[in-house]
C-alpha cells in the first residue's frame, strides 16, 4: 500500500497493530464476543423501524449477523453493502434471499434486490479511539458512501469491533467522519 503522508503512515501502522490483535483472538473467542453484541441491541440509538446497513463479515472481523437478526426482530429493515461505482450501493436483505459475491470477499443481495438508503451504518473497521475516530481498511469505500449519503439526510455511523481494536489515538484526516458510537463485546459507547 502506497503511503502518501506521515499521518497516513501512522494510520497504516496502527491499522496493522489493531488487526494483529484482532487476529490473535481465537476462533471460539471471536464467536462468543460476536454473539454478545446482540445482547446490546437495545442500547443502540436507532430510530423506530430504521433501515440498518449491516455487513457480511470477512476474515476475522466481528460477526454482526446475530445483532442484525436481533434488530430485524425488533422491526428494523436490513440491507447490505455491495461494492459499486462510484461508492457502495445498499441492497435490501430479506430472510432466505440468495446472496452473491459483493466484492472484497463479502456477500450481499443480488442485483434484483431493491437499493435503499440506510439511516444507520453498522461498520466494520480496523481500529478506533476514545474520540470516535476510526481506521478503516484503507480503500475509502465507507468514507465515499458516508459523504454521498449525508448529502440528503443525517446518518448514524456505528462501528462494530472487538475491544482489542481500540488504539490510543487515531490520526484523523480532514475527510474522516467520527463515529456516532462503537459497539464491542463490552457494550455500546456513544461519541460526541
């Protein structure tokens, strides 16, 4: 990955360290911690019947699917991101729907599923700090999607991660939007 500034280089180092800590969690531990997120569903500041964008987990990410199922049971509508140009497209996730390759190893609803505008993004991330700054994976997909979605109405951005992914300070850049909150196995923390 080409690093373009001292801030980007620092962010890249923090990303690698946080991802190494995440990867060091055992498989059973990751499953247990992921399952615990669903127990905090009521703590999330979601509007009634919100359109919530989850994500399909890859590698050793926290698995949001138990949480998403809990949110569905509480009356929220779900969608998943699909990599498209110029930014992510969010397609309605229906129970039992066939999922297709959505880019970068993720799965999502196929092109026949309705595209929707989420009110809430449940976001994967590499690292986060106590001020709500996040480190993504360096591709900028969520940054671009957030900028496009916020042109029409406010958006809740909630990071989902394991507590071991917290760093002391993220060197936030001008385009970085702080998270509304973070949900880890330890519970929900609001920012700002």
